[in-house]
């Protein structure tokens, strides 16, 4: 058994290109996932029965079907309806929609966790609506949601690898291409595993740091 | 010009879908069994808080939890066969990779469940003359299992979803059947809807049960 890690170093540019695409897909689907999640969370807690049951259906459907099937549905199914799809855009949209289902539950818990008395107290002190949102609701909701949303984001980055199935040219896809070109799957996939680990470890360290320094500051 | 007629779905295709569903269930159950077995021992060892061993076990748990399953599967299926004499079949690679993946998550749940039982319970049992195993079996497990079950069922739901990824190494589970039918009939919209509904039918009752178990655990703490 001889290992040739030369393959990695001579094709580092190609892998880094994939890493860049992974970042690109992750960030855009994070943004989409957060905003859809926010909307779904508010629909879920609204008193309107139609809105809340629509939100429940959304969350349950996307949490109880595999992401791979959702991705195939978007990528292969939508062209049948005349909507043209392209791998990277499809991956971003599918990931965003999928992640939103998970985000919405966290955001909902964050909204529910806010003590009504705090808002009433602020109102009686003459705070404006905008001040209440800025000074009471957002900081308190952030304290509950920041870390779970962060681990959701890490999960999202790991899930981008599923886009290998539609060759979205992200890290995993490029690794697969490289592996079939050079025939050194062991070295390549081992490197990829380590790369993903480094990425998620450093990100979760960063999330803990931000949480300790800025968000849960002064809370024991 | 003659118009091309797309092939229709036949009853044979329905049978294929059911077979694929059976394979999905088989792989998931085997993986969960392996994961629970390994995860239980690792979680138990972690709960003992032995200084160096605890850290060593984290070296097993964390990389698995922090790398994508697709990469793990490709590594096990394509990578290992390339450098050793052992070349696993798609089924073996699927079951073992998914099983080891499950074990890392299960270990965390087992460890957290054991630690959720307060220290006083151990001390009280020891002072009554129970040894480690008796305390663990008679005092700790009955309490820890309440924390364990909802999270573990949640993990099972998750592993059922990610078991679809084994189709990427060519194992014929329900997702692979869906892929094959898409190529044959060219009706992706219909077929992926059917596959999604089948997964939903498997997964939804289990996740409902997880939610129910969780509410039971919460209400138990309030009454008891």
C-alpha cells in the first residue's frame, strides 16, 4: 500500500475552487434559508389557522423527506414544468428551502421564549415599537436562537456535499472529478474529509466565540 | 414525424419501488443496530469521565459528526478498496458507513442521557451498598432512558433521511429506484413526488412519536 498525496498538491487549485463554490452555495442558501425560516416561523405562530397549518405542512414535509430526493425533484422535476434549472442555482434554492424548515422551528422557539412582561414593561416605560423590537425582542430572541442557528449553518455546509449528485462544482463534486481522473480515491476523499472537518471545527469555534463575546455576554 | 410516446409506469415499477423501500428500511435498521451497539459503549465510556480516554473517544466522535456522510461513503466504498485487498460491496459499505456514522451521534446522546441523571442518585445508591453495575442498571438507566428515547428516535428519523445518500454509491434503495425509473420513463416530476411521499409515509409517524415521547418526558418531570 503506497499513498500518493502528490495528487492533492498538484491539483490544489482545483479543490480550492470547489471550496470557494461550497462557500458561495452555503452563504446564499443561508440567506434564503434564514428569511424563509423567519416568514414560516411567523406564519406558524399566527392566529390565522390557514397560515399556521400551511407552515406546519411546510416544516413537516421538508423535515420528513431526504434532501437528496428534494434536490432531484427540483433538478429533474421542474424542467418538466418548463422551469429550466442549472446545478448551482438549484442547489442554492433547494438547500435554502430545506434549511428554512429547520430554521423556522428554532426562530419560533426564540420568539415564544420572550417574556411578555418584558414587552409590557417597555411599553409602560414609553418605548416606541421600533425601540421594543431593537432593544428587547431582537437581543432576547438572538440569545436563544444564535447557537442552534449556527449549528444549523454547519449542517448546511455539510449538506452542500449532496450537490455532488447534480455536479454543482463544489468541493465534493470536484473531489469526485479529481478521483475519477487520477484514480486515487483514498487520498482524495481522506483529504476532503479532513478539509470539511477543519472547516466545521473552525466555524463552530467562531460561533462559540461570537456567542460568548457578544451575544450571551453577562448571562450566566 | 412520428410523435414519441413516453413509457408509462407499470405495475412492475410499483413493485420495484416497494422493493427499494424494503432495502431502505433494511439498511437503516441495520445501521441503527450497529450504531446503537457501538454508540452505547462509547457513550458509556465517555460518561465515566476518564481523563485521557474521554479525549481519545472525542477523536472518534467529532470527525464523524463534522464531515459529510457523502464523503464518508465515497471514502469507504471507493477509497478503501483502492489501497487494501478488502473491497466492500455497495451494501456492506452502505450499512457499515451509515452504522458508524450513527454510532457517533448515538454516543453523544447516550453520554448526555447518563449525565442528565444527577450525581446525588449515584451517591445515594453507593451509600446503600450498590456497586457500579447495579447502580447503573437499577437506578441510572430507568431515569436516563427518558432523556434518551426522544433524542434517539429523532436520530433514527434523521438516519432514515440520510440513508438516501447510499444511492450515490450505487446501492439500490428507493432513491436509486426513483433515479432508474426517471431514466426509463422520463417522468421525473411524478416519480420524485412518489418517492418523496413514500419517504414521508415512513418518516412522519416516527417523528410524530419522537415529538410525543418528548412531551411525555417534559410532563413527567413536572408531575413527578
